[in-house]
């Protein structure tokens, strides 16, 4: 008896657990079925169930068919426990009036939790429940003996609870085959004297509808927060319940477009069109997906057709569709290995004439004179944790385009844990798309490559697919997928401006070098790679995967901990590995000095940031006040456009404009009042760096080796530069720039950091000439342009190296103006990549 009771108790607990999981919307791992003999008249459980339960509770027709056995035993268990507890409590008290309501309430609560209508009929007030308690219990006891009476009383109870509109089916309303199928589905033997009553409970249906709305709202919220890689399973689960929900089809289609899953997005868009055939959005999404699938002709005709349809209804949307036509024409190029070209001009982006597109690729993939080879162990020239490298197939000039490529995954990474989001997105793509799975396999493959291989041909072929299809979704396989994609993110990730990180297949197969031979440029998520220096046939294309303006120990720590673990063997690291003792000691002295001053430097940076924000706020108020004053002057008694300018004093306007400009310039030129700033810091810090320079000079290094060592201490020179700028010490600024610019030119030509330093060099030169030829402290003036011509021309030369030699003079100067305004970020100040993973709709 004890063994039997313990097994029954375990069975009840498991059933209750599944009941609560079902109520919470969680699908149980498995659904227990009621053994027929457990509910037979001869079993203890069967006898107690018949006393504790109405006979009809074995079926609630609004539950899914697969869940009905679990529902049956869960309802029975919950009611049974409540009934038994109530009876035990009733026996433990001397006064029945106190215990009956408690036992009855427990039983009613369990029935309500399980979705079973209450047993009591009539009024639900406490007095009425107390009066009917004996009748309720008598009905429960008679349920096992008189099936006809139980059936009638149950129907009366259901009608009283749900009204006359509720649909009820008894045994008399079903055929013999339906009765047999129903009993099998509910786990009830034919020998069991249990009457099954089917109830079409609209209340339960309303609960399912409410759950669907809740799940849908949760999915929409996740999508709005930028976790678009989670939309695949969430939307498909919702569409199984309501295949005609166009809002869900829209979210699924858009998330696939943002993940570059164009074939899957095309399928979703066409399903969306089936349910909403006359709407513009689904047909526009279909055209966007066609572009991604390289079906340019069909996509172009769809865009043109849509633009014609709505040209009289919505001018803005018509113009957007025509812009899609133009961009489709740009992307409609046949990729050719060995010939790289840009589908759009960077000059249009730098001047602001071209905006990014949210869904379309902003550049077509293009591959120049490069190929992918295997590495043999720890090769010199660089390093990485994978076994691939990229080399040039012919001689190339500095600034020449090497390749253009769109990312496999691309997202916003503000916190370290956000990298896991990129790994999850890569898994989602690989189990959804055979094309994404094939590209991921290429990054995972470390088998030796032949001299003449087809890796680049596969990357440039839009029809390249994994033969076995997408990755398996088997649970065991999914664990392996997560580990594999995490490995790819760890060693192949590449960081661009504004905390955006991506994985580009060709970058992922390249190696790192602290003296890279190529530099990257990102417009949105499109990676554009150019040669930083001249290369000969067979030379390796290397990139800076980390901040290379750091000491060698700091760099190697990053390579071992954050890039998959490797030992860089580039020429610069080889030189710094064998530094003389004097140079190494002077370098450690510099590092220790600035580490001690770290708190003060952080305070200075914080105060500078806050002061800049205050000044920007004051200037905005000045500009707004001037605008409002102008509007007020125009509106006071002026009747026509001519009247507005009838009595205007042009000379006075010029004086007012000059005064406004003077106030704003004074705001800019006003010295910063930084409490943590001590002018003596400039000389103190500069003297430590001079000791390092003397040690380098005594070591007898070549010019290149000197530049390598200076470049490793750039961050410390930058601290001195900032303090000297705040103190308006032009002499120190000139001295520091003369030291670090040659080092940057030798180590990282074409980098964005080089652009910012060259721009500052030109600004300092102009300020020095201003003090010589004009009033001290005034802004740079056009008449002194010839004095700083050399520095400006030098800056223009490197701007063309970075953005392309085909830039016009106007486009080069536009780039310089943007560099002046955004020195603390990378090139993506041009475009906000609001379609990236992790970018919310609100930010977009």
C-alpha cells in the first residue's frame, strides 16, 4: 500500500507540474497519459476520483488534441487534491461550519485553475454556496452510480455557467466510432463508467486568443529592440496558430531582409502577399528580396510598377521606389574575380548626397586581385588563430581597391555579452539558409588549400549553396552549432565605428598585422578594403584587428584573450621583441607614469566632455534666439514678400550677422576651465617622453624602427596633446605632432586615426600662422590659406588614399570637414546602420 501510494503521489505531482506549465504557456517535455486501470472502479485512485470529480471533467474540447490526456489527469489531480485536503481539514476541526467552506473553496479554486466550470449552480455568493454545499457533494457522489442523473446535472450546471449558447455534445450525439476515438484520445477505457461530455467553451477559446496576443506583443517588442535574429522561431510559432496574420508576416519578412536572408525573405513576402494581395508593403518587400537574390530584372520591373501605381497618391513613396530602381541598376553587375569596382561613388556619401538604404545592399560584392591560401603553422608577417591568409595576385599600388563585401552578420556590441547575440544570429542564419550555412562552413574549414582553389569563386557566386541544405536543428547538433559560431565570432569579428561589429568572410580569412598592408573602410555594413602601401605579387594582405597604437605587451594580451589566441610575428613585433634594455626601461617608465596619472586623465576627459556639451547647448540657444527674432521681425506688419525687404538696411544686417558670428566664435575660443588641469602637466609628461626619445636615439635604430617604437606609445603622446590643446600651448602641440605623424604614416597609412592627426596638424599650423600674421587667439582665416598649404595638401593626399583617388577636390574637402567634426569615431559617422542586429526601431 505504501509503495502504491508513493507512485500515485509522484504521478499526481507530475501531472500538477504539467498543468501549471500549460497554464503558463510552456509546453511540457512529455504529456502523461492516465493509465486506464488507475481510474477503474477497483483502484483506490479511481474510487476517490469519482467522489472528488464530476464525471464530465475528463474532456475540455478547447485544449489541443495532444494535450487532452494531460489535461484530463491534471484536472482530476488538481480537483482530487483539493477535495482530499478539504475532507482532511473537515475531519481535523470540531465545527463543520468552519471547515466545509474551506474544503469547498479549495476544490473550486483547483477546478478554476484547471479550466473546469464550478460545480455549484445558481448564485455564487458565499451564502448560496453554503446552502448548496451538501447538494454539490451529493451530485459528486452520485456521479459514479447513476450516469444518467450525472449527465443531466452536469448539463444543467454548464448551462447555468455559460448560458444557452454553449455547444454541448453527449454520448447520444456521437456515433460509435466517434465515441471510441474520443475515449482513446482521452485515455479512457470503454469499460470505465465515465460519461464524456464535449463542451465548446468560448471562455477557454478567449484564453487562447489572449495568450496569442500576449505572445505576439512579446515578439513585436523583441523585434523593436533589435533582436531580429530571434524572430524566426517566434514568428513561425505564431503563424502556425494564425497563418493569415499579416503583421507577423511583415515582421518575419523584414527581419529576414535585415539579416540578409533574401531567399527566405522572398518566401515570406510572397506568403504575405497571399493574405494581403493589394497592399504596397508586401509587394515592395518582395522586390527588395528579389534584388538580394540577384533577380535584378524582375525586381526592377516590380519597383517601376509600384511607383506607377501610387504616383498620384504618395509622392514621397513614389520617389523612394524610383530610388530603388536606380540602386537596382547600380547593383546589376556581374561579379568578376580579379576586377574590383564600387557600385556607388564614395564621394556622394561624403558630401551627403547619398543616404543608406535600410534593406537593399548599399554596395555590390566585388573582388579584386586577391586569392585565399593556407598558412603553414606560425608564419612570419602577422598572425591569427585560423589557418587562412589572403595574398595579392599581381602588383598593386597604394590606395587600390582590393575587395568590397557585405557581412555575414553585423550588429551593435556595447557590452561583451552582446557578442553572443552575433553568434546566435549566425546560428539562426545557418539553420535557415543553405547559402549562409555554406559561407559559415567556409570559415570553419581549416583543411589545406591547393595553390589554385575555388574559395574566391565560391564567395563571388550568388548561387553557392551547402549541398546538404541548412544546418540541422537537432538538439545535439544545435549545441555544436553554438560552439562553432561562437568560435567564428571570437576569431573573425571585426570592429568598426559606433560599437558595430561584424563578420565578413574575406576579412575572417585574413591575418592580423601590427603593420598592416591594407586598411578597411565601412559605409554602413559594407566593407571596402584598399591597399595601404605598394605590394608585389604574392605579398600578404593583412589588417589591424585591434588597436595597434599600443605597447607590444598590451597588444599581445588582446590577441591572446580577445581574438581567439595567436602570437603576432609581424616585422614590428619582431623589432619590439628585441628592444635594448635602455629603451625597454624607458618605455616601462612612460607606461608607469601615465598609469599613475590615469585617474587625473579620466577626470580631465570627463570635464572636457561636460564643458563641450554646455557650450553646444548655449550655441543652440543663441541660434534659436536669432531665428525667432528674425521671424518676429518679418511678421510685424509686413504684407508681401517685397515688403519684407523694402526698408532693409543691408549694412546693418551684415553688422548683426558679424556680431552673431563673433559671439559664437568667442564661445568656441573661450578657454576651458578644467579644475583637474594643471599647465605643469604638459612639461612633466613631455619630459618623460623625451627620456624615451633619447633612449631610442642612443640605440641606433633605423628610421622605420624608430617609428615602430614611437607608434607603440601614441596613446601617451595623445594625452600630452590633449592637455597642451586645453592649455593653448601651440609649441608643444607642434612638437608632439612632429613626433607621432611620421610614426602613424609608417605603421597605419590610410587609417582613420591618421586622418584625424593630419587634420589636427593642419589646424595647429594655421593657428601658429594666425598668431604670427593676425591677432593672437583668433580663428583661422582664408587669407592665411597659402601658409598651411603644405599640410592641407598632405591631408588631401591621404584622404584620397583612404576613400579613393577618383574623388574630386570638393569631395575631398567635404571629407575633411566631416573629419574635423567627428574625430572620436570611425567612418560610420556618415551613415547610421540602423538595420544592424541590436539596433532598435526607436533608435532607427
